[in-house]
C-alpha cells in the first residue's frame, strides 16, 4: 500500500520535503475548486468584490486548510511527515477561527442565512474528515454537499442573503462536478496501490487535473470578463 503522498501530482516537485508536504496537504487544485464554487454563487448575483473575496477566503481557510488538516488527523492512511497531529489540530483551529470570524461578521451584518449554511458546513467538516459516528458521514454524498453545493449557496447568500434560480442551477453543476471528482479520486487512490496499472492510473489522474484546473481557470476568466 502506498503511504508516501509526496508523489501526488499536486505536490510541488521542488523545494525541501517540509515545503512540499506543507503545500501538498492543502490539495490546492481541489481547494481551488471549492473556492471557485463559492465564487459561482456570488456570480449569480450583482456581487460586490469585497464580499466575493471574503467568501473565497472563508472557504480557503475552512475547507482548504482546516478540513484537509483534520482529514490527516482522522485517517491513518494519509501520513504527511513532519506535521504531527498536534500541529494539524492547531492549524485547523486557527484557520477555522478566521473562517468563523468572516462568516459571523457578514451573518450579523445583513446575511443571516449564512448561519444555517455555516452550521451544516461545520458539522460535515468534523464528521467527514474525522470520520465521526463510525464514518457514517464519510461518503460521496457528504462530499458533494459540503464541498460542492453548499459553497455555491454561501457565495450567493453572502451577497444578497437569497438564493435565485440561477444559484440553484449552479449548485447542481457544482454538485455534479464534485461527484465526478470524488468517484475518480477514490478509484485513482486504489489504482495508485497497483503500480502495474500505470495507464489507467494516469487516465484517472488526467480527469482529476482537467476537472479541478478547468473549474479554476474558467472561474478566473469569467471574473476577468465581468470586470473588463
């Protein structure tokens, strides 16, 4: 069984081992997808740039950093070298503190619908990544809802405290892409344990790359187009 994750495609091939691990644990292409989904929600409204930045930073802190650190704490099959469980928990709590501060500020300012979304995201964050309740919530559905659909809703709510028809459509698209990502990722990890099956492993890796990077690049282009 493969235990060293520094060979993953999203881990830098340069720098010290500690640097590579620190970047790798963030799963930046997948984190970028989640941040992009939050931006999609804002795009369905007449958005303000400061709130767009706020919701993107919130999800980067909460899911990009905290969730991935907790995922390493909750799973014995994902070692990341020098990052001890104590360090991972400390980083998670600091990141969550920043995310909660941003969310509560806008929730009490004029976007109270962020509160139920935040409660759901917090529950899934701990239940999924720490595999609580005997791993009952560590499944594809939880991943799709928490990493795909809720970010879009949050992106809309922080802007207008409402959910439009366009938001619902984008939520469905984000959910479908998240499902594609998770089922491909699970198969990819299985294949990585079978070095002889290189071609199929590479094919799954390409799907992961195209899906995550495609979402990020298209989101960036759309944002630029809106402001040109």
